[in-house]
C-alpha cells in the first residue's frame, strides 16, 4: 500500500531583469493623487541615482466632474541609467485609475506596453462618463498590451478597514499609495524615502500617516506575493559627473536663481506678483526665503504687481514681477514705463496656452512676439529663455546681470513644460557663479539722469534720496542728457534710436550660438526654450545614423547672438520647431533673409522626439 505525500509549498520565484530606460505615466482623476504619486516615484528614482525627466499634466478644467475626460490628471516620468533630456515620447507603462484615464492616455502608450488598471474604477457610470460603449477590459480592445487588472480600491480598503480610524472616503484617498507600492516593487525602488515623507507630511494626523504607510507597504507586498506579476525590473544608476545633486523643477530653479542673483549682486530682491497658473509656484517658493532678504508682495492685480516691482527697481533693489501671458498683456503699459525710465525690471513669463484664458495648465511658446514687440511705440527690451528646468537657475542670474548692466527691462520666457517638469540639478559652487557688479552714481558734480556709458549706453543709476542727485524720470519723453521734458522731434528720434542701440549692444555681451554637430551641412534644427530636449535627442539619433544634421539652441532672443547669421548660412535648410505658429521663424526670416522652415505644434504638449525626426527626414 502506497502513501500519498503532499509536495511542500513552493515559494513563488520571480525574475529580476535589468532595463536601461522606463517611461511611466500615472493617470486618474484630479482627486486621485497622481501628481503626488508621480512626484514620490520621481524623488525615489533620483535618490536611486537614475537620470530623470518629468512631465506633469494637469486638467485644464479646474472642477471637472469625477470620472470625466476633462478631469484626467497625468504625470509622466522617464528614468534611466543613461543621459536623458525628455520625459520620453511614449510611456512604456500606463497606470490607469479609471476609464477616462485609460481613454485619454491609451493612444500614447507604446505598442505592447504595460497597463496597470484599477478595475474597481470601471463602473457603468464611469464607463459612460468616458464615452465607452463597451467595457475595454472585456471587449478585446486591449489585446495588444500587457494588461494587469488589479482591484486597487478594494485591496486598499481591505488593508485599511479595521486598522485605522478613518472614514471610507479618507481610506479611499490612500489608494494612490497602494498603487505606488505596486510600482515600487515592480521597478525595484526603495520605500524608505516615501515612508519618511509620509511621517513628515502627516505628522499632525497620525491616522493618515498610518493609513498611507499601510497602503504603501501592502501594495508592495501584494506585488511581491501575487501571481499577477512574475517579473520585476531594475535600472542601474546613471553615469553622471561627480557633485551634489538635487531634483528640481523649473519654477523652483527660477526662484532659487533669483535669490542667488540677489546675493551675488548684494541687493534685496522684491517680487511683486498676482497668482496665475503656471507661475504661482515661483511666488510660493520665493516667500520661503525671507531669511535672504527676499520680499514678496501678492498684489490685487497684475498692474499693481508690475508697478510695485518698478518702484523697487527705482529704489535700487532687484525689481522682479512674474506672471503668464494674459498677465503680461495687462502689465505692458507699465513695462513701457520701465523702458522709458530705463530701469532694471525683470519680467517672468511662464507661458501657457492662449489667447485670453486659453489653456491655463498646458504649455505653449506663443508669447515671443509679445515680449519682443508687444508694447506701444518703439519699446525695446532684452528677451532671454531657459532651455531646461535646471537651466532656469542660470538664466535667472543672467536676467538680473543684463538688466542692471544695461539699465533695461528683461523678459524671462519660461513655459509650463519647464515650470512643472523636473530633472537632476548639479548644485554649483558659489565661486563658480557669474558676477553681478551694480554701480550706483554718487557724485553730484558729474550727474545727469540721461548721460550714458560709452560701452553699454546705460544711463546712470541714482538711488532716490542721495544728496545732490535729485532728478526727474517718467513716462513723458525726456531730453537727452538732462532729462527735462522735451517734445522736440529730433530729440525724440535720437532717444528712440539710443534705446534701441542699447539693446543691440547686448549682443556684444552674450555667448555666441553653439552648433551641435558639423558647422555646415544639409539641415540645421534651430530651437529656443523648452524644445531643447526633444531637438537635441532627435538630432543625436539622426547623427548616429550618419545623416547630415546639426542643431543650435537660442537662450538669448533679443538681441540674437552675433554669429547667428553666419551659422544659418552654413546649411541648406533651417528647420525651427516651435510651440506656436512660427514666431522665431518669422523673426529669423525678417532679420537674416533665410527661408527658414517653421515646424509648428500648438497642442498644449511638448514636441516628441519622433515628430522632429520625421520632419527632418523630409528634408534629407
């Protein structure tokens, strides 16, 4: 007689594979915590030593109904063991918390990509909100993807029910941390950074801290023990130059850059602003730095904000104002006053979709004409633009340097993509930062309010209240040298030409444009602002295939670098990708008589690498 012996229970073995790059998009309702989830995954990946690039995507509708298509919030993260410059063309992983999130984002997912779906969100009501006639989980429409169906809401509820004294609604809000725990296991991330954040964030509400910690750990353990996932992945540290790094967004870098400029120049910083998306975070960040002598003023409207900043400039401080395109439209008359009085005002414009209210949370580059030509009369100002989130720090310092050296308003053109996007930033040494030497006039014997420096044509900077330096400046035309009110036609013509010549001379004080690739060839891809990452990556790809393509990127837009005309002449075709209908292309054509090819995209989203590759290949 034989005895049946039960085999021992085998522990589920799972594979660990190494990947070079992963792009994840978290998507759900604006109340599902997708921005927080993406930010925590980003921070953890940065600490792990990966190179990172992010693209938060906020709903344009402020209070869209839950489950609706306009209410979808997304956060895309590209993390890699290699050098990356964009948040990725297509996500390889989509985390969808409801049908609307799947509907809005599925078209962007790469073929054969991974979808992690909260099946509890696929109710009849939510399917109706998302305009699904049938349930995509059952109708075979997802057959081309690797789909992992998880009842995230139920699993999270079961983990927390009876363990925390919270309402059902409060428990449900923790489901994003359950999903985050699943992703942490799937991509071999540590929980420690997020657990520490939870402790700090919810220190005053212990039950919430406990709930989020349980949700995170349970999601991680579920992925580790369930048969749903058979493989998880690791991404090695990126090889980057030695130094101290931190994750930084463009708005954070902008604020810190202006604080640094204040310290370098030895002048107080005054920021007059009115809250507007996507520039508001600059006000929030600057308000945290009172210890550095920063004064922030939330004005009653845009006009009051810019006028207060002009007053600070007049008083010898760094006068700074910030807004987005609609706010600049309201500020323009006062900016004209700053041009006429020749004061060092800096105007931050975090560009967004327009016109009017437009797309308040979406990115665009359509305010270049507004910055260069958007005021009455001949009213020139300096215009610069950062190219990456980290570059916002350097260009903030550059804005202050040029404003004070040339006694002129400076436009600083960021955009929503740069403002909210994040990347690693190498914290510079203090002695490596540019010098800003501000000279105030003190000698009453030689002082005239509109005499000029021979090299820069900047007028003298006299602080009000300095004995013997009483003077008159204002919006009415002034006489050359003396500053007396003057309506003589010849004098007006002279002053207009002097103000323009002063801006033109800035070209002697800015770097020459660099060419990435051969100095001559078939195609040059010319960009400005946040198109840098997509352009440079696309051109690198084409160059690796042996094609005659180079790129150049402008950070100074008025005036242009001195050698730009020479650079353009070296190529058969110049292509200019812009998130507008061809504003830089128009300026280049007008100034250099080059038949530049505008490549426009005005969809509230940045360029994809493959879009630029396809456009260039048309001309090869």
